[in-house]
């Protein structure tokens, strides 16, 4: 049996660029699933303050993140000296539906979802 991916949910609390309905529905579906996940208030704020938890997150193994544009999320970790592993799956709550995101987050598969050039 493979090790389940670590799920990280970003509330994107400060920029207010993620549609409220999508982020609320993703959080509700995660809670309803009884899956283990970590939530953070805002990855951008954590990066701005060089929060050491970002390094711990980047080194936790298989990782799936529900946040914003993949290029932005990767950049936040990179700027703090904690680059994400290449197989990290980043789901974009700005452009994907809550259903698409939670299906990918809760999937048993560790195959990364393709990211279109508009999302990257």
C-alpha cells in the first residue's frame, strides 16, 4: 500500500483572489471526506514572513496543494529556499471547480494532473 499524499489547503485569506464559493466548497468537501489535511491561512503571507513551516511542508513527501496558480505557489516556496518536489500536484482554485479539485486531492493515485499553459 502506498503512502497517501499530504494535502495542503490554502485559505488565501488576504489577497481575496480565489472565489469564495470555490474555496468554501473545497474546504467543506475535505472536512466531509474525513481525509487528513493541513490548512493554512495564506501561503503568500507565510512566504512573506519566511515561515519555517514552508520548509517542513516542502519536505513532507508526496504533496497535493489546493491554492492558486501553480507557478505562483512554486515561486513562493522557491523564494523561501524550500523548492517543492517536481511531483507536487498544485490545484488552482482560481480556475478549477471545487469538484475537480477535491476529486484530485482525494484521489488514491499519485499521478499529477496536467496543468494547462493558462494555469502555469
